[in-house]
C-alpha cells in the first residue's frame, strides 16, 4: 500500500497514523518532494475510477490562477499534476488496482472491504 503524503497536511497525517496504528504495511510517497511519474499517476487514476479532474486540489492558488475553468482530457490533467504536484489531492492511498482519496478518513475503509 502506498500513500501520497504531505507531512504538513493534517488529513494526510491522520491517514498515516491510521495505517501505522492498524499495522498496515505501507510506503510513504512524499509527492511534493519527488513528483510522481506520469505512469504512477495514470495507475492511481485508473484505480480510483474517477475523472482525473477529481484528483485535483481546486482550492490551490496555482489552480485558481492557471487552470480554473479550463477543460482538459484525463491525460492532460495527469500531466498537469505531474508537472505541478501541489495540485494532487491528498491523501491518496492505493494498493494494486484499488485506491481512495481519504477525505474523509473513513474512505480508507473501502480498501479493506
């Protein structure tokens, strides 16, 4: 299991604490430090089963100033997220072909059903 993690984000820290408390083996991906590859983003996108636009943090200043109101294909949004990882919603947890955006935290339970 992997988690796109931002240590400065309360929700991200909560999910990480949940995984550690439940002793779920996981790998932390500090996506702001090392941007996920386009391939990883594509795999997460497929596992989430939602439009790529749903993976965006639309409240970010960068999004509002540069992308608000624009329409892009899923592949274009994924490329934008690869080039601007601050726009990736967090926390995203995934394993194999399953993924969730853990907002709210309870969404993580979908991975264990």
